[in-house]
C-alpha cells in the first residue's frame, strides 16, 4: 500500500535537517509520497525536488500560521502557487513579523536574566537552513531556534523545557505575532490554486479547550478547507477518532501525518500516514502546482 506523509519540516524552518536530507529520510522510512511543509515558506521545495530519489513523490507545501481569538491554529497547505500576489504578500508579512517577535522574545529573556542574543538565534536559524546569512532568502526564524539558544545558555534542560519554562503561550518571554484568520487563510490558499488540511486540531496552543472549535472548522470547510489532520502523533486514539468523525461530517478528507521535525521529534517520518483515497480526494481541486516524482538518471 502506498505510504503518504503530508507534514514534514526541514531546517528552512524549524526542522533539523536540510530539505534534501528530509527527502532521503522519507525514502529510508519507506514513504512513497511526502509533503515538505515548512512554516510560512516554500523556500525549501526546490532543493527537496532536486534531491528526490527515483520513485519518491514530493507534494509541495507549507504550514501556514493562523490565529483565532488569540490562539494558534495551523493549516498544512499543498499545491498552491507561492507567487500568487495575495498569498505571497501575506507570507512576506508573516515572516517579517516572525523576526520582530523573535527579537522581542530575546529582549524579554535578557530582562529575565537569560543570556541569549538575537545574533545567536539568527545564526541557529541560518546555519540550520544552510543559508549564507540572508533571512530574506526564505529561511524562517521560529521559537524552536530561540529554545535552542535558551538551552545553550543553560536556562533550560532541552527544547521542550525551554517552551514550558519560557516561551510557550503565557510564558514569561512569550510574544505574539501577526497571523492570518483561519477562514481568510483557507480562502487565500484556494485563490492561489492550493488546498489545505487543518493541522493537529486537538492541539491548538492558547485555545481554552486545547482544541480547535468545531464551529470554526465548519466555517473553514464552507470556505474551502479540504481536509482535517486527524491522525497526528500528538493525538490519542479518542482524539483522532473524534476528528475523523468531524471530517466525515464536514465532507472533507481525513489526513494523517508525522509532523516530523528531524532530531527534535525523533526522526519520525511515516509515523502517521494518509490513505491514498483520502489523498486523492484532498488534492483533486488543486491547480496551483503539481506533485513531483524523482526519476532515474
């Protein structure tokens, strides 16, 4: 059976390996189709496509940052045109504000006595992305980069501890940033020819219930949402089954994904997968791009 993983990250955002290595790891894990979905950027897709081993298919994608009533909601988006004017403008604004947010978090950390600098955080992001020093090239700075700087400063035991102690929602060095309304985001991706799945809906940071409200999912579905990522490593079986049922009720595809971030998540590509028929249903409306398959020679 074809194994399909629709949510992975590279060092272009907050994964630990470059896009080419993510492709190699997908093949080693026995995955047939994978999506590279770095946060708010398509910058790693060209490298991943160029490195595809024969027979491995890449679904061009990204994970789009959204916010609802002060809480974080994410969409994994596929087969969109990254140059579509409206979407490209939003992505540029999101990436710019990621930098502003990171600098504010560094300021708050330093006020609290944690000896980190913006230069350290920036270097972690750029060195991971294999970039020559230009965030404008599409490398995205995120909280995991800040967390790694906190660990290096001795103020946390590991990345999760840094989130729990310092930079998670409500933490002493947490700062908010610009993000799209989820319904508007679905429409923007659809206008760019792409399709979206609601990412890890039982784990919405900052949401009082811990999960995306069903009425929001309903409004997103009416706007063109194509799927719900019910099968995710952070979901227990009861949560996964609940969101499978919601997806069926809304008439959208049920997706499954590893949300692999390399060493940060234990190199788990293929830990959750999407059924081929659900994948076909999800991408059927997409017109902005096409999957790419590696060829021999």
